[in-house]
C-alpha cells in the first residue's frame, strides 16, 4: 500500500511561472516531510523539509505547505527556472521504526521550458 | 563539500552470482541508509545502520546482508542474484538517526544489472 502518493507523473511549466508539485499521504504517523530533486544519473538531492507541527517552510524560491487535515503537502517553486527541470520526490519519515527510513512517493517529472 | 561516495557506479553480474556495493558517508556522518530503486519506481528503503549497529530494516531480501564498519563506511552484500535485483542502489547518510529535519544525503547510486 503506497503511503506517500504523487499522483501527477509529470508537470510542464513556463520559465518564470510558479511550479506546484503535490503529494498526499495516507497515515498520520510521520514527523517530517521532505522534498528531493533528482537529475538523471545522480542521487536524490535534498531540497527542503517541514516538520509535521508546522504548516509552511520557506527557503529561497522553494516553499513547502503542509495541510494536515487533508494529509496533503505541496512544493511551490517560484519563479521556475530551466535548471529546475528534474524529477521531484516527496518523502516522509515515520515516527516508528527508529526514525530511520524515508518513504518516497513515485516522483513527478517537472519540465520548465523557456 | 564532500558528498556520499558509492562504488562501483555500474556493475554487471550474471544470475546466481554475488555482488558487493560500497558506500562512504559524508565525513562525520554516523548513520547510513540503503535504498533500492527499480525501473520507474520510487526508492525503497532496505536497511540502515547507526554507529555500526543495524538501526532499521525494510524490504531487504534474506539473500542480502549489510554492515557498517568502524570508519562508518558500509557494504551491501548481495548473493544468489536474480534478474529482479537489477536496479539502482542508493546509499544515504546523515548525522544521527534523528537528524534535524529528517534529511538524508544521497550518493550517486550504483546501477546493478543482472543478466
């Protein structure tokens, strides 16, 4: 059963506009949510995270919003740049199991075009 | 800044052979994680180590084993390889199990192909 879901496999956005990537989760036993960016032939690169006790975290062009009642989080990138084109993974860290593992979504491929 | 190093980057093996993947964490990081990413799939957690002790275990087959050494590097040993083991294997590291915002830093991965 997929606990972290990214229902949009791809997203295309024009340069300079806002990119919004969405993620849903199915249980409440996560203490942190994270976003990773992945280029081909590279490992995932950590972007930004948010604690389950917060509803917003901002870092430069990246903002993550958490809606606990809807079990939904989103990553906003503004303004979008061509270099942002990559696969974006949403991940969650469960309370249990030693706080160790991350559970990933299937990823969303973002294409930012001029 | 130093990143997570994985070797080899590519590995081709035959069915029923064995393979050893190595991971060198970021200096001073004491926690290592292994993930498997199949074609078109999300990374799946396999196993993790904190201070050389197994910390958490995920969907790791019994044919696989791993350990963390005194210098904090880790090795993933895979035996009786099957076609379905073909995947990208990522290692990640963090400082402490409860690392701040949960962030783990990933290596570039080892692409294993089983023929």
